[in-house]
């Protein structure tokens, strides 16, 4: 553990050009099983710790010599990953046997102090009292598990304040309703920037958060473009004005869920296709690809069919008509609970429900047919995807 006093750490910070303080996460330590490695560095304050700008479709590196609390010096690298679905900075390259990324240090506070350009000191603090003294002396608070010190305390919005500002900023961009995918992309950007930069590693919670953030953003855009609709005593005119709004909301909600499910699958390296038009019923998602369904060597155990529906109380019966070659189909829903009899009927029809884990408490417990989590569903997708392409990465 760190051998220096909190006063020494604070003094080093005060004499530096800046210091980044962050909680070491399971993802940093590599114990979640993702292809990512090294300490995550927040993109929103990149100018303070690197000269590499966050440009899309690029992979860039910058050397950083770091002196650690045990005297170890590493020739490390700040890496910007801007390719494909990634958009993040990581501090990487520590050498064999590097101790500070072991799982025993998850939850500790990393204090990364940037001295001269290309050089830094690091401290790892596991004592709550010591951590509180350092944060208090520097006048900073951890938001989204990190803080920045730049000679004097700087103001960092809380996640809720950041989300509110981003939603207002994005709502003001449009003079007409944006396409559904654009809305989904903006919701993901808000979640990553303001609240949960590692959201893809928590797919159940992420799906709920993304849906909520997109709906809140949609309402702000709707209020800006449509405004209030008054009754004025003319019921027919009121209904005529309101119906398009209701239809737009329903259409957006369904497409939003499809977009975010696809985003989580792509982020976890699942090989899949959307809207399989040649397969009966046009499944929303198939794994690994539509063409395999029609191949001579087709094996139902090596293929997965997913329907995506916001609610499923009655609509689940439609899923039984999709992809006749399949014995088992998956149905992902945000439905907040159904009856025991419906769960049994769905199970007997060869359908496995996929529901965010946080909603499982709203479902009755049955002997067979309990819903699985989004996490478990993605793992099943990866099992099938890997069987076709062994080079694919394992989930989380």
C-alpha cells in the first residue's frame, strides 16, 4: 500500500501541473474479462493529461514515465482508442508483474500526479481516512468515481447536472425530430460522458439507463418543437393533434430498444444481423448471420433468434411464428412483470424471456421459465458467435 503520508501526496499535487484522482475499477484491473486493459482516463478532461486529441477512427499513443509508491518506474503509455465502437483513453503498458492492477486494489484511489510533460508520480490509497484527507485538502470531490485537481479546486458537475445540461444542449440542436438512431446515439453519449463511462460492462443497468435517458431527451425535443397542446373545447381538434404525438412516441420507443440492444451486442463483439428479412417472421436479431439459417449444415443449436418488444403480455405469441426451424427463441422485453401462468405459457411455447436483471423482482418465481438477464443473454450470443468464429472475445 502507499507508504507516503497524505500531506506528502497533497504537497506533490500542489506542486504539479495537475493531478487525476480515480477509483480503480474491476474493468481497470481486467477482472471483468473484457478485451480492455489499463486504467481508464476520463475523456472530458483529456487536455489536462495528454496532447492526444480524441479523434474518431484513430489509435494514438503518448509515452508517460510513472514513479509508483514502491519505487517502481514504468515506461507507460497513454492510449487513445477511437476505432470502431471504442471512444476512450487508457493508461497502459506497465510490464510483467506490475502489482497495482491486481483485483485486491479494486476500489482503491489512484492519484496520478502529472509533473513535467511525459512524467508522473502515482499513489494508490486504500485507507478511507487517508483518502478523505487527500480529497478534503485538495478541495475536490469524486464524481463518476474520478476528480481533477489543477492547482485549485475546479467545479465538476454532478452526474444529474451534467445529464440535464447535455439534454438541453442536444435538444436545442434540432428544428425537426431526429432519426431514431441519432436519438439513441445521443443518449449513449450522455450516459458515457456524464454518468457511466464503462456502461457496456453492465448491460442490464445500461439498457435501462439508455432507455430512460433517450426518453427524457425525446421529451425535451418534443416540448421544444411541439409545445403545449391545449384543449380549447374542441375535442376533435385536440384528438387530431395528439394522435400523431402518441404514434411517434410508440414508434420511437420500439426502435430505441432495438438500437440499444444492438449497441450492447456490438460493444461485446457479438457477430449478428438485424432484421433478418428472408427468415419467416423477420426476427429482430439473429446470431451469427442470416445466411447460416439457409445453409446445408444448419444446426438450430448453433443459431439464435431474438425478438425485441417493449411489452409482451400478448405480443409474445407472434414470436412463435418466427424462424420455424428453431425449437427455442428469445424474447427481450422491458415488461415490468407478468403472471405465473403467462410465464409458463411462454416457456412451453419454446420462448426464453430476456429481461434486465433489475426488473426480475417484479416477476413471480416459477419452476421453469424464469427470465434471464441481459448479461446472460449476451454470454449465450457469444457462445454461439464463438462457435462460428473462435477469434471472438469473451463477454466482460
